[in-house]
C-alpha cells in the first residue's frame, strides 16, 4: 500500500496509544479520588475537579463512570503515588510521577528507561529542589480586583494575581492552597469554568540540547511515555517538543 499508508497507520497507532494511556491515567486518578473522598462529585471537590479535567481532555463518559462504579462496588484496588528523580544527557533533569498498584512493576519500567538512554536515577530530593511546584488557576468572568476580594473574604493567600491579555485572571499559590483558591473564586462565580486548574511543576532553570544529547533525551522520554505506570514527566529541556499541541 505504500509508504503513505505506513505513515498514516503509524500515526493512528500512536494516537490510539496516547488515548489509551490518557484514559488509564484518568481512570486511576478518578478511582483514587473517589475512594479517598467518596464517589459523589458534589460532595468531593477533588473528584469533581478531576472529572472536569477528564471531560476537557475528551475522556469518554464510560471511562469516568467505570472508575467511580469500581468504588461503589467495593473494588479492592489501591493506588499510591511514586516519584522518581533523575539526570538525563546534557545537564537535563527529570521528575517522573506515577500512580501505581504495583511498586516493583513500576520500578521495572522506569529504571531500564534511564539505563537505555544512558541516564541515571537520583536519590529523593536530588532534582526536585530545582523545580517550583505551584497551584495555578486561570479563568474568565471576574476582574482581578473581584478575584482578590474573593480571596481576602475567604482568608486565602495567593502569591500572584495577574490579568492576561485575553482578559482572563491567573492566580498562583502554594499547592496546599489549591482547593481553597478554587473555592474562593467559586464563591464569587459559581459557574466558573477554569481554563487552567492544576498543580504545576516547572524548572527554575532550563537547558537546550542538540545532536546526540537530544537523541538520547528523546529516547528517554519515549521510553517513559510508553511505560504503563508513568503518568507525568516534568523536565527542564526548553527545546524539546512534548507534542502537547498535537491532536
């Protein structure tokens, strides 16, 4: 059928794999949130937030409902968060976050990925101090002044509030204030639709890779992204294309 068919088939397979992993990620996140705080989204703010994110990422309703039904039906699954920190080529650093029900399996996926890319895992804290972890929400519908009033009225601290060019307001705070920031805004704007609603991990400094270093880093990222238990990978390589804009 020719090269064009092969390229299309490979592209479709890659897209399908990304969707499968995305659905798996949200399935585990929703299950864990429902198990921890209860399966009713109206009474469980964390669960409601994850469901809203899943819907924005076009996760099918049956994936969401199946995860919640597992909790309602008393499923015995138990996931825990694991974080790995490591050093890649050319001064690159990585934080790999996993949500898993089998620690040994996860380690057997992550460790070889680093080895095959001539990289190495570090001890806990060896990389994370080079990253900032912040709660970030962004939305439209309130002015910066009204947003600030909402935070003050609800006794919530924020590190920064800015109005962006498109008129949306961005609030940055400590991760521990994540839910309180959202609740404060919802008290003024009950039907708010957050454009950004997450705890972000960003490097304090970045590097750019070229040649063999970039090839090794791309290999490492591909291996990690292919690993079943890896949910998020944060890194400091400014010129690496994560493919986040792809359909």
